[in-house]
């Protein structure tokens, strides 16, 4: 029997060390915009996703899926989730608003979503902690490449090393990403706070007091994390004053990171899984 392609991360991996960093929340909207700016991904989300009707449900399901796929529930669970994701995307196809046929399993589009996650991990550390060393980045990249193969992306489509990835990423940003209706929707949603979670029992004003400043921080962080050419393409406001303010914020975050215990850098569910992993 042929062995499964790729590998699922486990204890001691760079993916576990950096992929579950809770500060990735601050760049998550930039990652999402990078994803849906691809014409195939944007069309698939517009036609087949329920995220607008069930934003909290979609968020929770996405986190659980990533938790399994990244190996926090064990290798077998990761393999099963990779297979489930591929099966689920088989039915995501159609014709977009420009009359172009699309299918979610087109290798370029399927790989691109995965590529933005690797980019997001590296960028989160660069902005809010300590940039990965070249050796750390190569280890993380090798794990990311294995995960791409586990997802079923053909080897010939996956960049060979971090240098090839940088060329690939810049080309995708310059030539393939577009300002489509799904990007416009994400930008519009980001202008107001996320609604309260379904089990929220306190007054709406209490939620708004938490969510409104967080929405501003998320919006500014996401804009800062986007490639400048995309900020311009998407018409997102940016200025030297905003850049300086964000630099001050990331400077404080990096100072705090020096004394932060590793467990406090990790999302709670992932930290719990790490403690119980063999």
C-alpha cells in the first residue's frame, strides 16, 4: 500500500511552536483578504460559503479544522481532516461574475490558500515577536510543504524552498490577486465589530465595549500586514501617521514578547493539546 504523501506536524515541530500563536489573530484578516483576492477562492466563497449568515459558526469550524489538520489531535486525525477538506472542495465549482469557470481544487487556487497560512505564520513572528532565523524558516517551510502534499497538492506545484516561495508569493500578488466582490465584502464587514457570540448573555453594550476597539485594532493590523501594492489596489487608507502608530504598537508587542512564557503565546486549545501529546 502506498504511504500517504507529506506529513502531519507533531511535538517539537516549528508548526506547533509558531502556528498556534494567538497573535496570528491580528494578521488573520490580512490572510483572509489574500485568500479571497484569488479569483477562484473569491468566487467559491461568494457562491458556496455561509460565513455571512453564520460568522461565529464558520470561525469556530475553521479553528477546529486547523487544529486537527496541524496535528494537535494526532497524526491520524490530521490525515482524516486533510482528506475531508479535499473531498469537501470537490463540489465547490461554478461560474464567477466575470463568466470564468472555477473549481476549488484547481492546484493554483488550492495551494494559494495554504500558502497564505505559511506567510501569515512568518509575518506574525516578524511583526509581533522575533523574526524566524533562516534555519527556523527552512524547518517551518519543510513542514508547510509536507502539509501541502498531505492536502493533495501535486508536488510539481509546490515551491521547493523559502527563496522559491518568496518569488511565487510576489508573483501571485502582482499578477493574480484582484479586487473582487468578496474582498469588498470583507472590507465592509471589518468596518464594524463582530456581532456577539451566540452564547453571549451580558448586555449588548458590554460586548460593544470589547468588540469596538478590537475591531479597530484588527482593521489597522490587517491593513498594515497586507503588501503595500494590495492596500493600494483595494483602496485601503494608509498614511505615515498610521504606519508610525503601528510601528509603535508592534514595538511594544516585541518588548513584551521577551518576557512572555511560551505557553502564553499559544492559543489555549493548542496549548492543552501540546501538553497531552505523546
